[in-house]
C-alpha cells in the first residue's frame, strides 16, 4: 500500500496520466493532478477522485513547457514521494517541414519538464528517505517511426534521463524507471478512429487492427489501467532493485 505517500503526476487531467493517478490513489497514495488549464472540471476531477478512493487529491495548474512552472509544481505539492512524468504532446511531419516551434514545444513538454521536476523532487525524496520516479516514455523511446522526429528524440531522451537519474540515486532508497507504452486507447486515440474509418473506408475493427495496431503484435490496445498497474508495481517493495530500466507495455511491438 502507498498510504502516506504523495504522488505528483504531470499531465493528468486525461488519458494515461489520469489512469496512472487513479491506480496510485486506489493503492492508497495521496495525489496531485496537473495540467496547464485551471477549470472547474479540473478541480472536480480531483474532488471526485478523493471521494472515490478516500485519499487527498489536489489539482495544481502548471505548464510543463515552462521550466519555472515545472519546478513550482513540485514546490507547491510540498511532499513528492512519487513523481510520474507523463505530460506529452505529439506532432507528425517530415523533418524538412517540421515547424521549429513544434520541435521546441515537444522537447520542452515531453523531455525537459522531466528534468526540471526531477531536479525539484530529488531533495524532497532524499529528505523523506524514499522516492520513486516513473517516466512515461514510449515504444518510441526505444524504436523510431518516420515523421515523428521531435517525439522520438524526446522519448529517447527520457530513457537516457531515466538511466542517469537511476545512477545518481543508486545507493539511496530512490528508483527511477521508464514505462514504454505501445498504442494506448486514450480519448485522444479514440477520437481518431471515426476519421480514419472514413479516410480508408474501413470498419472500426479494421482501422484498429490494420492501421493503428499495425506494429502491435497483440492487436490489442494497452489500457490506462494496465499502465497504472505497472506504475504501482514500480512503487512496490518488489521493485526496489529495479532502477534505470524500461518496462515495455506494448503488446510485443519492441520484440519485432
Ligand atoms: P493525452 O493527450 O490524453 O494526455 C496528455 C496530458 O498531458 C493531458 O492531461 C494534457 O492536459 C497534458 N499536457 C499537455 N500539454 C501540457 C503542458 N504544457 N503542461 C501540462 N500538461 C500538459 O495523451 P496520452 O495518450 O494520455 O499521453 C500521455 C503520455 O503518454 C504522453 O507522454 C505520451 O507521449 C505517452 N504515450 C502515449 C501513448 C498512446 O498511445 N496514447 C503511447 C505511448 C506513450
């Protein structure tokens, strides 16, 4: 049980971040939810999660594209025993046409934010005498696809940062690992299905199996609950000696 631990999950008002936050709350952790917005729904999400799992849940607005806000998120959280670096965006275009501002935004949100939050969280973990850092990388942290230069570079960078963080904390009760999801059925992915069905004149099933899951041998999406379960495992005592590595949750993608 993670009772008494506080987990900060970046980019957690939807998708994988929200799923991971829910599983950590279910395991007893207090949770800090985050995104760059500050709406009534964001705060309701926190209140509902708190009521559902009987833990303290707060929502803190911070834009992960801004170094100062990354660090301020951790300061405002007060405790940060578990840090899940999840915030991320995608943009798809050939390198010669890739807009510089998209490159910069993806590197900032998907990679640099994890450096800044980790830098701010390590002193708190050291003071508490325990810490777990879980970076949400991607199958694209281990392999590549065309037209995703910034995303693939950022996710490979996250895997590198994970290894360095693990080495710098190797003799302390702190671990750092990366989870590498394949295709996960998040609202973002779900929303692409109707358009793709129309574009290729395919059934929902064919779009999922032959377009989206072309590289995922299981031909099934991973779920946000499975990713949350993997994060909870990395926070468990059984995972004490697991550090500086990647866990793929990708239906066999990286075995191909
Ligand atoms: P999503 O769009 O549902 O979630 C992204 C989250 O990041 C949202 O909560 C969003 O509000 C937040 N976010 C975006 N920009 C931000 C910013 N500037 N500051 C703070 N928060 C910000 O997408 P998702 O699929 O849940 O992706 C979550 C993570 O998982 C990303 O790092 C993504 O690269 C990774 N991932 C997703 C998949 C997949 O198939 N869905 C596969 C591999 C890896």
